[in-house]
């Protein structure tokens, strides 16, 4: 399947391009970036063609892999879906509910396959943990803390949209996706803020379990961590979040996207509908944070 890569930044270079190059059934044939030199350089490394024009880029491929900020991803992904391209999306899928709804509608109408790269959901050890969580059952709740250091000056993820949106939108999608998959669909969220971009969430899950999480991008590297566990009648089960191989995880996501596209299967546990639903939780949390900051709640 001919893939085009949207984005030429750090994540595109260290994760998306290598994963596209190594995955059976995918071929990186086109690169789109707003910086023509960066697009030519990255495309050149993989024998792909660089593009400046989005329509010409889309016309030359079967599927798109995204590594750009969410507000840049959403409109291009919507156009791509309308043109029948399968989508490997990054989290969060969009920054507004309207943009996410538009993408879902385009995917639905075109009948294309979609997968959102909630990294941990594609790690074999986390999948084994989730299988055990489901086998055991009887969970009362979940607890998690994901303290990132992306906003430290020398961090390659210290990018404008992260400085603007903070941990809720960058790390929040991973945490909500994981708590949703382990404890069931999230039916409500309560959010409060701490210093800098520190955000606390309380989630209610469909079958009665509740979970809490703290996220930030402002931790020092000494304080950084990613921890989550569920607890209930059979004890406590911690998620193995210590080691991540993002290229292997993305390669798994790409393989599943290609298999679904070939089978005419549009649904996946991490498809664009799920990405939209996770985004709704974040958007509601953001509304509450904005109201609290303004002194209304
Ligand atoms: N799943 C994961 O674990 C994981 C990990 C890291 C990142 N991500 C996701 O990957 C995506 C990319 O992240 P990133 O760290 O590479 O940084 P980023 O700042 O989100 O994206 C960098 C890329 O986007 C381009 N870009 C920025 N603003 C643009 C605009 N207005 N129009 C067109 N292009 C624009 C940049 O172009 P210039 O170089 O010209 O500025 C660069 O190519 C994000 O959605 C992020 O959430 C996911």
C-alpha cells in the first residue's frame, strides 16, 4: 500500500518514516511538509517523492500517515478520507469536536479504514495486561499519573501546540484511551487544574468503576513518570508502561490498518470514532478547566 507521510518534524523522522519503511505491506512513496527543503530531505532518504501541494500528494497515494499538530491533521485527514485514502492518525485526532466530527463523517461516507496511534494500545506487553484485566474483571477503579517533561527547553517535543494545549491534550489521549480500554467506556469527566499545565481528571466508567489521573508536560526529567493501575476484588494490576518501542508499536498499527483496508473492514478498537470519543472527554475537561480558571466553577 502506497503511504504518504504528512509532516517532516522530529516524530515523523524518528518514528513514522522508519515504521513505514519497515512494515510489511506499506511503502513510503510520498512526503508532504510545509517546508519544501525538509520534505525533499526526508523524502530523499526513503526514495519517496516530496510534495507541496496537498491534492497532488493525495492523488499519488493509497493511505496517509500523519505526524503534524492535531489542528493541521484534521482538515487534511478529512480531505484525504473524502478522496478514499486510509488513515493512520495521531492523537489527539483534532482539537475541536466539530473537526473530529467532520473527520468521522468523511471516514464513514468514504468507507475507508482508520487507526489512531494510541501508542501503548499497540504494545504487546500492554495488550497482554489489558487481556488480563478483562479476564480477571471485578475492577473498582483505576489510578494513574503521567508526568511528562516535554516542555523542558531541550526536549524535542517542546513544540508550539504542546506549549499552548499542555498535558491534557498531548498525554491525556493516551491515558483516557488506556483507562477506557481497561475499565470501560467513559461516561463523565470532572477536571481541575494545578500549577502550570497540571491537570487532574476524575472519570466515571459505564459499569460503575471510577478512575483518576494527573497529567502534565511540565515535570522535570527527574520527576517524569508514566504509571497506571486498576484495583478491585482480585487486587491491583499495574500497566507495564516503563518501556516503549514506538517504531515497533507504529509498525503494528500500520499492519492492522493495511489488513483492515484490504478486508474492507472500517472498524478497529482505536479507529477514528474512538479517537473522536476520547477527544470529547478532553473537550469537556477543557471546558471545565476554562470555567474554573475564569472563576465560574
Ligand atoms: N503517539 C505518540 O506517542 C506520539 C508521540 C509524539 C508525537 N505524537 C504526535 O505526532 C504529531 C507530531 O508531533 P511532533 O512532536 O512532530 O511535533 P509537532 O509540532 O506536532 O509537528 C511537527 C511537524 O508539523 C509541522 N507543522 C507544524 N505546524 C504546522 C502548520 N501550521 N502547518 C503545516 N505543518 C505544520 C512542522 O513543520 P515545520 O517543521 O515546518 O515546523 C513539522 O513537520 C502530534 O500530533 C503528536 O501528538 C504522538
